[in-house]
C-alpha cells in the first residue's frame, strides 16, 4: 500500500468518526433508548454499540471494499489490511452516563498498526496518528510525560474478567508498593491516549482485545511511548497483554506488570 493510500484512509476515517460521534451522542444520556443488555457481569451492551459499528462497517466496506473489518460486536476475520473497530469503548461508563468513553478505529497492515483515530465525543476530543507522522489531540501535537520517578507516576491498570482477579490485584499492589498511584477509569482505548498526551504515565492490562488497542497503540507510539509487542501471534483475533508507558518507566513497569518486551525504548 502506498503512503498516499494510507493518507487517504486516515482522512476518510476522520470524516467517518465525526459522523459516528453524532450518532453515539444521540444515544448518550438517554437511558430510554439505550436498550441495555448484559453479556455477563460487568459486560455491557447498548443499542449505541450496534448502531455505531453497523454505520462504520457499512461505510468502510463501501469506501475500501478490499480491506477486512473486525469489530467488537460483529467479529470478523484477520486480513492483511484490516480495520479494527471498537464502536463504544468504555461501554459501562457510557451506560452510566459517565463521559469517559470513546469510538476507536485502527488500521493494521501486515500485522503492524498504521493509523489510529479515537474520538471521545462527550469530552470534545479527537486523537489521531499515522505511523511516522506524529500524534495529535484536536490537531495539536502530543507527547508522553517523560516522568522517570515512579513516586510521581500515575498508572492506569485495566481490568476485565478475562484474567483471574488475583493477578490484577497483585499487579495493583506492586504498583502502589513501588510508590505510584493506580487507577481504573474504564476505557482502555482512552487510557492509551492519556499516556500519549502525558495525563498518565502508563497503561497496562493483563489481557485486552485488539479493538481496544489497535488505534491507541499507534497514537501512543507516535507520541513517544514504549509499547509492547502486542500484535505478536494471533492478537488480532485473540488479544494479548498490553503495556504502554513513557519510555523512562519501561523497566519498572515491566517488573510491576510482568509484561516484558524484547525491545527497549529507553
Ligand atoms: C473494556 C474497556 C476496559 C478494559 C476492558 C475492555 P468495552 O472495553 O476498555 O477499560 O479494561 O478490557 O474490555 O467493553 O468497554 O468496550
């Protein structure tokens, strides 16, 4: 794929995410139209998830018919050129009327994330990056914090029921014991963006799905973050652990989380 074809995809997806944001905002805060169902304890599904994903699938399919599409709700097959969508990341927040949720669209080529666009419509924020072109928030360049003192660090550790609770609690304990503050705001894609713009110093999760991170990992890497080798193996369909942090904290975060990369970014 040529640089021009990638650039075209980046601009197309910026337009689509703006439309998808209006669609999601029409549902947000209207508990009467959310049609909430639980896929399991703490595993939420709202009418907005389905509506936003259908909209994005239909438009991407029309614009780029040769590309594959994988979405949190509709699934899909891994392909050489593939869009990876989370229609609403932070669905539990969305359903509760908490504004910390986003729409995440990543484009992965030959196993490498190339484009990431994440919109947090209720917060008025759009993050974007294309590999090699830097990362921005609402058009302004962003950069990781550069924090090297773990005693000043703010860490986000994502949680899901896909891993035993003890392993999560142990990771949180090690984070606090090292002197950091640990939190869990509940939208993994936005968590990666917050590392990218220096609001936090790290995001880690012992297992996360590709639709939660495909866009955020490009954005964070382009903002100077260390990101682990998430896309190894069958991560696109089965997920993997994720660690994303300001590079100065890579060694300490690898000890705290146990998520170790072969490469050093510091
Ligand atoms: C979840 C959120 C959460 C993360 C979970 C994800 P969803 O996605 O991103 O922060 O910890 O791993 O499953 O269900 O809100 O789209």
